[in-house]
């Protein structure tokens, strides 16, 4: 049989095959490259809604997946042990392709580890990048060792803020660009104040955020590295450096650089800080009494932030395009922590995102002019390399009694060892950027849960415990293939419910939540045969209920405790406060007063009035009944009036501390050591503030707090406690209600997840392993107290509220302020008027409709509550936040 070869048919078939292959290849090529970007969590919305869509519109071949972190840059401290520092950097460099960085944590050790890509080849081949558009100090700040390690997006400068009134009182000339370090040291000595016992009561100078090394470099006029070698090394030679550090050492040895025993460090007459941080720490804005100057030596130092690229990226070109775009974006510039965008062309550009101002205040024209001047004479941050170790040399010379030269040589040798450790990391296996869990494919039938944990600290203090728990849960749950875990700054329950399938909040959100956004747990709990309500501390579920339904699963309690110093008790001859009554409490205070002098023996270290409410209850009064919603005022009951008077008299006598309570517009920003106090309050937070197990020493370091924990004293009629509830919630919009319930139920059996008191009392003994027996013993006492019928519960000092809960105590607090701080107050009449105002306010806000997150602006909505307060009592307008 013969075969006829038909060329025309063969060619048609060939073209069909070619066309199919072209379609397949084109389809594959059309799939966008996915790269990851890590930015601060608190800017997530702006990046997701505005910035990333704008980049993707310009670069349709690239898709950006956002990863969030707790701050701008790696959670890494260059002063840590070098291996710990490098481990933290490795975790950061593998978290995303493009990485937000800042010059405070980005060092030569970081880049010598090999974890970050040198951008020099990409920059040299980029015809679109105009380096002249950047401030010189910003452009140079990420360049060292022959490499360019990040593209800058924002820049700030360090400024010496000073109080002209304090300088006038001391007869000192104001700081100026001709000031020397000797002029500065003289001013520190003249401005510092001490009491009769030689204790510092007011510092002459403090610094924040790298100010010390900036002061050294500005006064020295040069860097402290060897420019003749690449990679660079420290060079601590030179008598000029020794002279600068000797001046600082003399101030330290003479006690001029100490921490005041009490008080607000931000009240120092000289403060060296970033210009933007001045808004928060000093109120350096249009209404400030502070002025600014360049540093001694007539210079400043730049602090820059920008975007680096992980050496583990598989897509360096796409990552570079994103990094460059971020430096060009006015929206990104508006979010920077700097006083200026790194690009000159972006200065003053208006965006829909709004200008980010750390501390919220606008700078004055004088400060703006000073910032402009400082930018022209600022050392780039790269010229500060290795300067962070200079203060270590000064401290060694002071603490070990050795000469500065010996201390400098020792520290320089240690830096060289650190650099060798970093070099060794470069020789290890190449790093790879992690694929985000949500981008990993699931097995058939598996689901992915989005789970959020709100905390004031990110990464979480127990991040490893959370990740381990969620991994184990996913492994054993038949349906859940993965849990996408996000540690986020606290948001409202409504916002969290819109973001996650289920979530944890460290504060009870049920009273103010829009219940339409949450899933009721009652049907789930009633069908759960393993759920045992009696295992949980008494009445905890009732506080998570509204409309006769339960809206959250209690995980932890954050009780307010008292700590006491046994040594001070022994010194004063006071008996230890174990199972004490209110009579014992008053006797102990008067006994302790003999050793505290002018200082009160009892100090509240929180905020709010809960410590007063606890003591008032112990004396027999309950000003607010928090078992009702809204809490019912009871200021005029004779027993309550007398209890209030007794407690406030203790404050007037100087036996308990007192700070004004009524002014809701005040911002407290206190940094420094904690003076020794016989008795003080402490809220044992869950995830919010670290469980209360540590304390700050005078050098700002955290050490274990071994002072015993005790409850407030018992009263003849009531025993008072304060606590907040950390709880887990399920979103009303999730498709995985049952899976979320299994997850949050498992959380109630895991003692490692929270650092406060377990809501499940069967776990109390287990927390001794992580929190210590001191905490576990206190939790047992709390559990017993909560079961007693005479126990009264008040909100804790750390409890966050919304709406009326932030306002309805303002009239009672004003009475407290007036009685303690002004003589001759008619307490009964003031309390009667305060109750009338409070009741009228609650009646007014009862007419405000529930918050609708789809329609209402949170700030405007809260303004409705403030309007009610002012309508009821116009005199409170100056006391309310606006």
C-alpha cells in the first residue's frame, strides 16, 4: 500500500501545533511575578488600598504580596550578642523580597552577613533613577563598604531641643552653631538639679534614639572608621576622640547623666532627639516653648529609612522596580518617619493618604527652618558606623576604673570579632525568601483560616509559642490545612472581624462592639460536649455577654495587682501585706512613711482611677456599679461619700500618689528608671505589656521583677478587684465558624499563649513554669476572691474602651482632682453635681445609634459622645480630646 504525502495538510497541522505552543507559552509568560514586601503593620491599609495598586498598575507583570511587621525595619538590636542580632536579621531578610529598613538597625554587620543585596549594579544600569533628586545625606546614608544597600525614602535629623526659660534662669547663652562640647557640658552641669541628699530631681540633658553617638560625631567632626580599607573597620585612634569621650566620662562620673528618682524625663531643659520625635516627647510644635539648635560642632546627623532587597530574592529586577517606585511615591513619602521625604521633588506634595506626623503636631516655622539648615550640614548615617560602641567604651572606663584608651582598644577588638562573625554568615548556604503560607497550595478538602492576634508589642513576646500552637493545631485538625497568623496592633472588634475569620483581643471588646460583626458562641458551646463552664473563673462569661448571648471565649485575665518591696517593709518595721484588711493597709502606709520622707509609700504606676476605685470599695463605697450597662453612678450614697473622703484624704496626706485624672487631652510619655517604692500597682497584662514580670532599671534595661504580688486589701463590706479580659472572637462573615470554634477552644487549653492569668482555672498551676510561682500564687488568690459573693469588679487601668466608657468618669475624676489638689472643696455638693452630669450624659449617648463601620468615620462617631458631654456641661470642653 502506498502512502501519499500531502504537504498542505502537514503544514496546516504544523501551524496548529505551533499556535498551541505559542498560546501555552504566552499564557505562562502572562502570569505575573509575585514578590513580597514587608512594611509596618500600622501602615497596612495605606499600602494595600493605594500604594500597591498604583505600582501594579504601572507594572502589570508584577504582583505584590504584603507582609507586615511591628515597626519600620528589622526587629533587631545591633547592641545584642552578634549571633542573636544576625539571627534576627536572617529572619527579617527571609520574610520578604523588599524590606523596609532604617539606619538605626541596618549596620555593616548586617550587610557583611550576605543577607541583603548590593543594589549598586542595579542602580548603575538604571537610566531612570536621578540620584540628584535625593537629599545628599539621605542618598549617602545607606552606602558603605563599596555597596549601596537600600534606596532611601525618608530622612530625619537629630536636633538639640532646649528650653530658653531654663537657660535664662541659669544665666546661660542659648545653643548655636558655634557651640563646642565644652559649652554643652557646662550647660548640663548648670541645668541639672539635685535634692539635699544628692539625688537628681531634674536631668540637665537627655537623649533619645541614637543621640549620644550623634553628639560624639558632631563634636568630633569625623567618623570613627578606617576609610582606606574595604570592607571598613573601626578606627578608634586619635587624641581628639579621647578628648571628646573624656568630657562625657567626666559628666557621667560626676552624676550628671543619671535618671531622676521620679518624674517625666521629657521635662529636661535639653533633649537630643529626632526632629519628628520631638512632637511626641516634647510637644515641639506650634505651641511649644522649646527651641532647637544644631549639635555641638555645628553639625547634625541624618537618620534615614528606605527599602532594601533580600539576597534571597528570586526576582531582583522586579524587587528593584518596587523599591524604586516606593521612593517615588508621594503616598509612601507621607508615611515616612522622617521630617522630609528622601526625594527633594516630593517635599510638600499633597496626597490622599495624609502627612504622617509622629506625635501628631505640626512643626513651627522656626523648627522647619532649623531642619532645612540641619539637612545641609548633616553627616549621613553611614558616617556613624561603629559609633554606637563609643558609649560602651565610656561605660567600661567608668565601671571598671580603666583608662579610656584601654577601653577603646578593647571595644574595637570586640567589634572586629563581630565583623568576623558576620563574614562567616556569608559563607553559609544561600538564603531563600519564605513563601507566605497563604500562597502555598492546600490539599483537596483543606481550608485556610485567617487568624489575628492584637498586641501592643509585635513581634509578640511569645511569638514562637503562638506559631508552634497554630502549626500543631493545623496538623491535627482534619479540616484546617493551615492557619494564616497575623500579629497586629489593637483594632476594634468590628475592624478585626472584617479582616479575620477569628481573632484574639487583649481587652474586652464586647460592651462596645457592633454585634452584627460577631458570631454568637452559645450554639457552639452548647453542642460541645468537652466544654466545661465551671473550669473558668467566676463570672468571666457574664462580662462577655450582651443581649443574653455570649460573644467571645475568655482566654486570659489581666488583673491589677499590688507589688511590695520586702526590704523596705523590713526597714520600716511594717508587717508584710498578706491577707491584709483595709485597716492593716492604712497602718502599713503610716509606718512606711517614716522611711519615704516626702515621697508617698504607695504609688500607682498605671493610668486611670481604678486604683482609687479599688481602695474606695475597700472602705465601703462603690461609686460606679459596673455590673450594669452602662455602669450606674452612685456618687451620693452617704457610705460612698465617706469612703471617697477617706481614700482622697490619704492622697492629701501624701500616703498614696496622685496625679490629675480629669484632663483627657494629656499625653504621658515617661521614660526612665523606677525609683524604689514600698507598694506600687501593676497590671499583669496578657499580650499588651508583657505580663508584668519585668521591671526597668536606671539604665533602661528590663530585669526580672521578684517583688511579691498581693491583692488589694479586704474591706469590711467589699473586696475589690480590677481586671480586663483577653478573649477570642469569631467573625460573623467567616465561612468556617466550626473550624474557628475548634481553634479558640484549643486556645483555652494552652497556657503558653498568654502572659496574664489563664481564664481557665485548671491552667493556673501550669503557668508557674513560664511566669513563675509568684504569679501563679497570686492567680490562685484571685481565683478565690472572684468566687466570693462580696467581690466588686472594676475595669483595670489598662482596659481600652470606646464611646461613653472614655468619658463618663470625667466628672467623678474632676471631683477627685478638686478635692485632692484644692483645699476647701464641698465634697458632697461636688459629688451630687457630678452624678447629675453623668446620668444626663448617659441619657444623651443612649440616643446615639450603633457604630456602622461601613458608613461611620470612627473619629466623627466618637465626636458624637464628646458633643453630648459638652452639651451637658460646657465647662468640660477643655478636658476632652478633640
